[in-house]
C-alpha cells in the first residue's frame, strides 16, 4: 500500500484506527513560516466528534509537531505531526474480523493485505486517519490565507434538504463566516431541517448522505496543467482519498449534460483592469487551468456504511452467508465532519499548484 | 507546464493542435507483448471526426510507432507514437490570438504561458492531443483484455434524452457490443433522439453536453490504495485531464446524497466460491480498493465551448470588451468522440493499478 | 527541503539531531512479512557509538514501530519507526549558531533555510538521522535475505592502511562473517593498524577518512534500467545521501581510467547452466542492469569535519573572520559506523529495483 | 523499462540505435525562453564522431524540435526533439544476437527483455541515445548561462597521461575556452600524448579509458537537499545513466580516504561581502547543499567494451562457450565525446535543483 502524496508538497500518512500513534509528515514547506497552533486546533475541533450527531468515540485529537518547526517557525525540513489514539475500544471489532461490514473497506483490505490487515476499527482505512490530514491542511490553509486565498464550504444538501446558494457578490464574508461553523449551512432554517434528518436517521439506527460545496476565493489565474495535472485532476485525486466521497464535480458539474453551449458558456469581460467572466459555470477552471474566478467544487458524501440495522454479509472462515449487526460507535452522518477534511485536501492541492508555478520560496 | 503521467506507467504527451507532429511516449510496458495494430486503428477511428455530427477538420490519425516495438512485440523500452497534423488551417485562429474564446482554455493559456503560447487551434490544450492518448489507451486496453478485463461504455445522456441501463446480468456481451459502436447507445430509439438533439444544436450554431457511463468488467479485487492513490483518485485524475470533463462519479455517485445508508449499502454474499455484493451502489470500489464487482464510472461532458453564435469576450490588446463570432471548425457535441478517450484513460489507470499489485511482468 | 525517497518503496525521513523524536515512514512493503526485531536492534547497534573510537554522545537508539505492523507481521500499510533523542546537550551549539563549522552543512543550511534552521547538533542534517534509515534498511535487508540476496562490507582502507580483498570464491561466508562485526575488516592485523590510526587522530584532536567496499551477493540479473534508473544511479543516489560520502564507484571504479579494454573486459562463460563472467571488473552491472555477478560498490568517507583543533571560520552576525574551536562531542572516524548505513542504503536500492521487476507481492 | 527523469524537469527518452527515429521530450521549461539553435548544434557536434579517433559511423545528428517552441520561444508545453538514424548498418549485428559482447549490456538486455530486445547496435542502451540528451542538456545549459552559471570540463586523464589542473583563479575563462574544444585538455602537450595513446589503442584493435573533471562555476548556494536529493545524489544519478561511467566523485573524492580532517577541512572566510572557503576540497557542496564555491565533479569512463581483438563469450542458442570478434564500427576511446554528455547531465541536474528552490518562472 502507498499512502504518500508526491508532488511539490509531499505527505506521508501513517497509523491505524487503533494504533497507539498515528500521524503525517509534510515535506516541501518553505522555511520561515510562522505556525498558528490555535488555527490547527480550531480545524481539528471541526473534524472532531463533539455533538449528539456524531459517534460516541471521543478523541482529544491532541497533536504534537515533533520536527520541522523551531521557535514557532518552519525550518524547511519535514514537519511531522503525531497524534495519539486513546479512546480505543478494540473489543467490538473481533466479530468483524471475518465478517466484513457491507459497503466498508473491510473485505477489500482483507484481500489486499492477504489477511494480514489490522482490522480493528477499520485499520489504516479508518476515518480517524483524516485527523492528521486536517492538521496538514490547516498549515496549508494558513499559508494560502497569508496570500489572501481563502477556502470555505457549506453543506449544500442532506437527503432532500437543500441549502441556499453562496451570495456570489459576497464570497469573502460568507466563507469567513462558514469557516467558524462546525455545521456550516447558509440558511439557518435549512440547517435545522438537516439536523432533524440526521437525528431521524440516528433514531432509526440508520445513516444519511449529503453534498458539500467548497469555494476557493481569490485564487490567481494560471495554476494547473493542461494534461494529467489539471486543477480538477489534482483536486479530485485528493478528494477521492477521503473515505465516503463518491463523486466530485466543478462548477455546474453534472448539470452540464442538460444544457446547450450558448446557455452555459462563460463570457469574458473587463471589470476595470481585471478579467472576469459574467457567469462562472466552469467553476473557475478552463482547460485544467485557473482563470481567476472562484473555484467551485461539489463533493458527494455517501451515507456512513456503519448502521445499527441488521445486514447481510459473509463469514470468511465458515465460507457462508450470515447476518451482521454492527455494534461499535459510529456516525449517523459525516457530512459536517467531512467539511474541514474536504477543505484540507483542497488546500493541499491548491498550495501545491501555487508552488509549482510560483516557486517554493513564494510561500513566505 | 507538465504533461507527464508518472506512475508505474509513465506517459509523456507532446505536440500542439497545429504542430507538424504530435505524439506520446509510453514507458513501463512489459517486453514480449504482441501489438495489435488494427485494434489501435479501430480505437483511433472511433475518436475521429467522421460523420455529420462532428467537425469538418478531417485528420487521418495515422500513427507511427517509432520505438519500443521490434518485430511486432514490445521490447520493454519506451514506446513512442507519432502522429502528423496535416489538415491544418491556421488562418482562422489569428483573430482569437488576443480575443480568447469564452469557456475555452485560451485566456488561461495566455496567462500561464506569459503570452508565449501557440494559440493556433488551442495549441497543446486542443482536443487533438487526445488522439495519441487513445493510441496509448488502445495498447493498455489490449493488455487488459488479455487478462480478461474489459472496458465498455454507453452514452447515458445527451441533453434530456436518457439511455437504458446496462443489463447487470449481461455486462460482458453489452460491453463487447458497445465497443464496436462509434455512437454507443443501448436503446436504438434513444440513440436516434440523441442524434436529433445534436443536429438541432448544430443547426442553431450551438452545442450540447452529455454523460457517459463506463464499466470495467472482471477487474480483480485488491487494486488501489486507501489514501492518495485510491481507484477513484487514479481514475478521476486521468478523466479530468480530458478537455470538457467537469464531473466524475462512481456507482450511485451524486445520487448518494439523497439516500439512507440502509437503502444503499451493498450486502455481501457468496455466489458459489466467489464473493459478490447483491447491489453495486459503490461501483466496485470500497475504501478506494476494488472489491471484484464491476467498476462503474460516470463522466459528464460539457457542451463544446466553440459555438457559431456571437458571444461576448475581451480584446487583450485593446483592453476592451468585444463581440466574437468563432469561425474555424468545431463539433456540436463531443460526447460520442469522448467515449474512447474516456475508456483509454480508464484503461491506463486500471493497468497502472494492476501492475502496482501484480508486478510489471504480470502483463505478459 | 525534501527528505523523501519516492520509488516503488517510499521513505519519508523526519526529525532533527536535538528534536524529541525523529523517525522514518517506509511505504510499499508487502503484507505478511514477519519482522525480526532483534535483527533491527543488531543493525542499530552497529551504527551506535559504543566504543572509545566514537563520540561520547550515547543514545540508546531504541525504536518503536507505531504503524504498519500487526501481530508481528507487516500489514502492507505505511510502517513508521520512531526514535527518541534523549542524551541531548544543546548548550554546546549556541556558539556555532552564527559561526558555521568548516566543511559542515551549517553555512549551507543557514542559506537554505533563510536562517530559520534548527542549528542544534546539525539539525536535520545530523548523522543522527541515519539511525532511522538503518532501521528501514534492516527491514529491507531481512526481505532480501529471505530471497537469498546478501549484503556485506569491509573497511577497505583507513588513511594508508589497506585491508585484504574479499575471497571471490567465498563471498557468502565472508559476508556473513563481516555482518557480525562492528568494525569489519578481513585482515585482523590491518584492523589493529586502522584502530591505531584512529586513536592517533583522536589524540591529535583530529579525524581521519576511509573507504568501504560493499558487496551484494546473489542478486538476480535483469534489475535496473538503461537510463536514469540504472543500478549505479539508484545506488549512488542513496549513498550520496549519507553525510560525509564524497565518492561512489562500481567494480574497478576509478582504476578503469588507466586500463586498455582488452585488460578489463569481463568475458562471459557458462559455469554449468549459469552464465558468469571470468572477471568482475564491472562489479556485476552492465549498461545499468545487473548481470548476476556480485555487485561491488566502493564508497569513500571523508574525515569527520568536527575536529578539536582550532579552525578559521566566519561570524555571520559580526560579518568578520574568526577562530573556532569546536567543543561538542564528535567522532575521530565514522567509517566503521557508516558501514551499516551504507548497507542500509544499498538494501533499499536493491529491494526497490527487485520490486520494480518482480512486483510488490514477490517480497513475500 | 523506464527511461524517464521525473523531477521538476521531466525527460522522457526514446528510441533505439537502429530505429528510424529517436528523441526526447523535455517538460517543465518556463515559457518565453529564446532557444539558440546554433548552440544546440555546437553541443551536438562535440558529441558527434567526426575525427580519426572515433567510430566510422557518421550520423548528422540533425534534430527537429516538433513541439513546445513557437516563433523561436518556448511556450511552456513539452519540448520534443526528434533525430533520425540514417547511417544504419544492421547487418553486422546479426551475429551478436545470441553471442553477447563482453562488458556490453547485451546479455543484461536479453535477460531484462525476456529476449524481445532490439539487439541491433545495442538497441535502447546504445550510446546513440545520448544525442537527444545532449540536445536537452544544451537547452538547460543555455538557461543556466543566462543566469551566469557556467559548466565546463577538461579531460583529466587518459590511461597514464594526466592533464594540468584548472587555474582556480581563472575558472570562468578556462571553462569558456574548454567549451570551444572538441577534445578539451588544458595542457596542449598532454593533449597530444592523450591522442597518441588513443591512436595506439586503435592500432592494437583495443580501447582505453579516462577521467573527466567538470566544474559548475557561479552556482548559487542553498541548492540541494540534505537527504535523498543531495546535489551529489542528483548529479551522480544522472551521470551513472551515461553508458561507460563507473565512478563519480566530488571535490577531493576518493583521495579523502588518505587524509586527516585538519588537512582537508575547508575554512570559511569573508572575501569582501561574499562568503568563500580557502580551499575547495568538498567541491562546492556540504551536507548535500551547494555552498557557493565551484562544484567540482570527477567522472571515470571505462575503456569502450567494443574492441577488435578476439574475446571469449557464450552462444545463448547453442548454450556453449565461443570466441567472438566484433566487427561493427566502434570508438577506441569515448572520453572526449563523453565530455558534452557529462556536461548535459550536470546541466539538467543543476537546473532542476535551481527550479526546485527558485521556482519555474525564475528560469526566465
């Protein structure tokens, strides 16, 4: 297996859901960047399970930066972030060792690892591993915001509840506002309806999916490559690393299929000196390269596969079909917890493309 | 700029729409593979503009393999495919040099290249560059089919016309059948309606978008990585390299957002010795790793941005807003021509993951 | 900065000489490999400063594998090795903060890190960082020895004392024997003379250099690539990562310059079924690819730059030339401690090439 | 096989000694660089066999840049250089198909390619393939010289004839002078003696080896990485891709083994504002990072393995030991032709490290 991101930034992710320590090494950051540890904490808190809508597993998500930062500033050497897994209850997982949970990675991991996988809590494939990624993303987000590039999201949809759209004339303020929310929805009424839907799913021992819209505001034009490393390639590649993401689109996305070109082409115009497009159906990207308009990304999150209801599965030892009732602790919905993970991945992708064009020292 | 795919397979793509020669180098193929040149031709023909639904630019798409193949077999050294651009009419492009076409890569390329781009016909960002990629993909597809792994697609949707679904009990035959079509649609009536829609768009000097569904049949389980190199990451990353692709999803894709977990979880069961899932909402992938079920990929193609209607844009020299009427030659719809490009990209991604697990010599 | 090795195996190295924790993440190892922790300890002990010939800094070099190993077997997920730095005395390094030590990386690191480097003990550039690399190498060496590929070395030269040559008819036994030595020299008399030379250097507050010869025995033919990833490229690239290595050669190495082709060409012959060469002047590699003969590598280690004698250097704050007397703790010779580091790097390179040809699962 | 260099610059090399076309694709060059085609020709001429000291195969080494350059300037898209092989005489190679030439890559290639290799003229492993690398290197050298970074070499040694040393106070002039020579030696008398030695080898149907010293003058400090991507790693990795290179060292190189630290440490001092070292035994590199002093590289070239004398080898079909007399055309010495190949590889490595630190757009 390989859990390494190898671009201008390099990220090596390690650990298992129930290993004592997990973490990530981030390589390629410029020396002399002041690290805002509070901001990392704030981002980690958003990912944490801290409310009645989430799992009962409560990890502190304390992190320790053990290298690459000296006197509060990056030195340019690899930055390693370590986190401990403390609230670990492996007892519940013995029964899934040979009875893979439907729609989970269990069966795939058994095949892939020839049966040597650490099955406890999903092992390396657990959502827990997104915690160090959020810490890495928080550093990238800081560097981008130093360059006045901002990333924000709202939960666009949970089941059949759909949020309002971002105010296209007011992206900056709405992004900043959404960044402060642990359950970011523009319309407060819709937010309540979403929460009710999740509670309903929970009370039914069920789970529910949703969609997140993420915007990168003020990203310079000219980032990305025509082939293989298009902005969409780079962003989607990272987003599809997040467990439960099953679709990624840009701008009008899948809706493009039902339009004529004349309806969705984005006309160019001069807004003073600045080149803009009247509409932004392409989500800030043409031919794989940013055009200076906000980058608009849609990500769909499938319903958490861990549900309390009895399900059909197999017993790999007995080689027979069996029933499974998952005990453990799990989330009825992970959309809100995924928001900061999505933003972290987007931050990594955008910073990486930024460095590719502007050079490593431009980060400072 | 970088147009290099750097995994177990390495692909270096080069050329411009109006350069004399364009091509690709494919590195990492095992020695001793017999190349079926007719199959490469057949795939290239599907991409070619050869009917009234497509551009009037008629390239032969003749290709020459100048290295890495000796006496009809691969030698293991880099395989370079060269193609000539003969039917080149650069005269029509002088006027777009400084008036970027809406929703095209023109403006982005000017910014990215600091104004040194070859603007003729879209330069390196042209859809022409997908021709060598199809030749590369055809080689990968051959190797996969030697391993009984098959890739096929149908046009799922053009505007508001929606094709039937694949017969899930009969994938193999339907894939083989679709592979023979240059406009692959399962339902013949729907096919006619799609063609009518495209003709309508053409007569209106307009264009239209659509959606392609692609299936990888008989792919072994255990391919892909939990983070960064998930099957979805690898496939989407390549698909988003294709000009006009704005969304990629797997299995139920964006529809996941409106379901409860109990409705969409894929139960496991034994079909004799073989492990299968009753439904395939996850499109053959869990936790980034193949589970042995068919891989199901959805790709949305935006309407071709080149339309004959007058549009608003800017003049970069005069620094003012202007009107533009695109002359040149262009397609009212590229969905059918994109099918083989999508399949090529999928073939590259799957072969790459196959080698990653099974080793280079396993190709033989 | 980047401290990442990105081939079929991926290694991410992190930490500083005086950071609390340092370590490495090794990615790409097959699941199901039994880890022999004693062998890792044995290798680490060889690198450790444990005699009167070495520094007075005494680290335990205890390591902890925190991920990727479950019930004693690799799972296929990233393997992270952590080590603590306990015997840290940073006080001695305040005076070198602005007065870089001659022939050390100090000045280069200040420039590279824009002055933000962790200067204590050489920071990330310290020889301490080779400890986690030895742990990584020990795992690779185990996997290779499971395949009957063995790596061994002797100290060929210290100052003007030259060891005997390996018995070419008895490589296996001599390699195994050298593997047990912390100061591996074939001729015991020469070994004593080398030790005397080092003691002399120490008593003079000086240091001394030397040369190591390393042999990979029983490596299969066909590994390596003709360009860019030749065996020599891969091995030298890793060896030149070791601080103090200033030259690498293969087979007859630099001596080739004074011979005619007829004197040094290696004739081929059949030894039963097996193809061998009568001589092995090319050190087991032709055209970048292994030929099945023992791989013979020579590495020169410069004298440790840290010496007790007064030296000339600069004061970067006062911007003037000054005298420097290095206090701290340092080694009069690092040749013997380097042996296991060199072998670790060679093991990584060879295992990587082995996987490249034979596939990941071949490791098992 | 992989013939791809994958750093900030990406190079994909393709072709065979007797294929109709060979070439290379260079990716990662900044847009807006003016290409000096004459300089490329001049470099190619130095590599060409054009005198009585070299092979009788006479290739024009005409090249065609088919992409990535528009109106004489780079566009930022991949630059592909094509060359034709015209003076091809494959008849002489039928007899080596199954009787591998001693010390050549023949046997290794047969093993590696499972017998599917293009054996004519050495196939992909031929020295012919260095021609496109020289064209790539010439572009890199141009960009470096625009930055006042200069690369030059002299033949330090052929057999027992040793050239004078570079005048350390006059590097720039001597480098420029050596750049104009096709047989660059500082001392004219020594040059004549070297030529006599080569003629002697030729008349004896033999060949001879030598050593090249290369200097990078005015390279900025701070390039290179502490581990894995040290300057020495990057340079050696590329130099060991050149057929016949068997050793690479930096500064005092292998001579370091016979010195005490106090004799070879490079003291730092201020030369006005500029930091320099009094001696340059480390060849401009400390801890893998440039220190601003000239980078000094030594490369040993083994005697050409193709000699006219009868040699022992094997017949792989008959499985027996046989005698071989190589006909074909070959060089009694390739040291002088290698100089520009070495410099090309060094130019690629240094430009790559320069971009890594300064950013892609800094090339302009």
